[in-house]
């Protein structure tokens, strides 16, 4: 397996624009996580899915953020409208169920909102 | 909810010196425990994990960690640091049961610098 695949790797956009980040988890994994990493706040869990169903979205900062998982092999994180404070590295990760298995991370998407 | 505390956001050691990165968790029920490493501009990679077998866990790159229930700790060590160990290290826990099964809780991370 190629691991967790995220696209794009880098995104630069203007304030107010819509941004969509994409993630393909490892085949067979039941859990999918979206994280945001900044210098100020470290690694924050935004939302996670189990079997394509959102389990906890309490980490989603505002209504401007939304995430979907239409099937087991694809997820999106959308920001609309984007703001400069959304600039961060966004990671997607996936894992098998049961909790004792590690999460595998993608390479991340570095988002810059100007 | 779980909380994970990593003492020291920055640790500096000389090449060849002992590396000790500290991690404490909050749960009264021992969780699953993980250490991840992040190199610049990359995602997190698993170093090692504890899932209730031996309390001393060996991982990649010569790292190991010891689970101590009485201290609710899972400190990461390496006997001799190498320049290539310079990275950020994250401790994480996952609960064994309950509604948040499968969720990872991360510490704030510790940046390791290795001096020549």
C-alpha cells in the first residue's frame, strides 16, 4: 500500500476563497482522522470518522470548516471562506479499529491563506 | 478525556549522550501508548507502541520506552544520540474502551536538538 495520500501538498489561496483538502486512507482502515498543526497550538484533532461516519467533530474550529467521507477510500476537509488564521499544516491519518493499532499519517498539506 | 503531558518542549543533547524524553498520561486505566517522530516537512511516523505486553518496548532507530503504571509514565530513551535523531517527538495515548475507542490523544511534542 502507498500509505495515506494527501493532496495537494501545498496550497496558497487568498482570503475568502474556498479550499478543499483531500485524503485517501490506507485500504482496510476503519478510522480516519484530520489534524491541524501550528506552532502556537501544536497538533489538534479536528474530526475523526469510523466506518465513514463522523464520530467527533468537536475540534472543528468554526462552521467554516466541514469534512466529509463519502466512501471508505476518500475524505475531504473544506474551508469556506478561508482566513489567514487557517494557515497551518493539515494532516490526515488512518488506522485499524480496536485502538491498539497505530495511526498512519499522510505527508500533510501546507495551507497558506494570504 | 485523556490528557498527555510532555515535560520540556525542547531538549538538547550532545551527540553520543543519553536521550530522555518524558511523557505522562492522565488515565487511571492504563491506555495504549505510542511515541511518534516527525522530521521537518514530513508526517508523523511511529517509533514504538505499548499495548500491554512487556513494559519495556523497543522501537526503531535504537529508541525504547518503559511503561510505568505507578508513575503513569511512558518515557522515551536512547542510550546514544545521533545527529539524525534531531526531530520532534510526540507521545500519544489511545483508550482501551469507551466511546472514544480508536482516538489518539497527543502531547504537545518535544523538539530534540543534537549538538555535534
